[in-house]
C-alpha cells in the first residue's frame, strides 16, 4: 500500500473511485500480477472494514478485473532424495516428524501438537482439527515403526522440543515444506494406491462437498484402514531403501 498507493494515503475513502482502482491495478501490474492483486485486495479489506462503521458507497474495487493466478502446487517428486535428506538430519525427532507427516497426511500443526495419549494401536485421535471437528485417522504397523524411535523420550508430546515438557516448535527446514508432504500423499493415494477420490478426501479430513456427505455419511477410521494400508504400501514401493529400513515386514493392521 505504501509503495504502490502512497498518493491515496491522505485521500478520503469515499473519494476513491472505481476508475482510480482500475488505473492503479493496471499500473501496478507492470511490477507483477501478484503485486497488483494483493495491493488492491488489501485496499478492499481496509475499505470494507471502514464501511462497518461509516457510510460509504460500494467498494470501488468492484470495477477491477483481478488477474487469475494459479498458485504452484509442488509435491515431493523424488522420494528417494527426500529419504536421504531426512535421514541425514541431526535431530532424530525431526526425522520422525517428516516421516510421519508424509505417511499420514497430517497438517503441520496437527503433527507438532500430537500427544502420546492421542496415539492408539490402530488409529490416532485429533481432538480438534482445522475444520472444527475431531478426527480419527487409521494407523498401520509401519506408522508405529516410525514412531518407535521417539518413544524413548520422556515427554507427553510425540515430538518433544528441547525441553521435553513442550512440543517441537520448528522442525529443521528441508527442501520440501510440510504442505508439500501433505500434497504428495494425494497423488500417491489416488494414482499408486488407486484409492477412490472420496476416500482420499476422508483420509485428508476434507469436508465433503455435498450436503449428504457432510451430514449423513459417517466414515469411521475402521472403514478407512484398508485404504490407509494401500497408501502406505504404495509409499513402500516408491522407495526401495525405505522398505528395508522403515517398512520392515508388515501384513496386518493392529485391529
């Protein structure tokens, strides 16, 4: 705002016109489409907030045709390279964090705040999730094998911090973000494990798109267990070295 709309800072909001917004958006676009969109959307937020307590005409950004920008959706393309990187981390807690993240599709904060009381033989329990409800995710033997190496730490948290009374705050940064781990789960589940899209959505704890799915179709973790095993098996096939070290012989769910 200060860089691109400095000449507006002392102008009353109700004097800023749709034509001014269109012109500003076009001008800022020469610096980048993202910059233009973010600047005018920031102005829109300020304008609409002011409109809650002051009488203003409709927001003039309504005249702006915002650029359609598709954000990149990178995934982990080379799982063997990923495996080498995480096994080279100096802190074993961080290594286990990334392994569990990739094979459970958990969100970063969900994983960081996991407590051992949430880990059960055949599922993990999230008391509250991003969509405002609890969620139970099936676990297979391979998940427990991943977690075994951090059970030795005397902490209530699965991923303990420097002081075991607190959970890990910031795992070591690697080339792939936690969100890229989550995005990698989906194509592996859909393409390699051949799990139905609606079941993948359930494993990701996405809110179903239909009213029926949201309100009437209740899928428990036991119904998702076989699909989770298929996904983990697909990950196993993707990384041969991982088969030998992490996914040592497993055949059945702990049911």
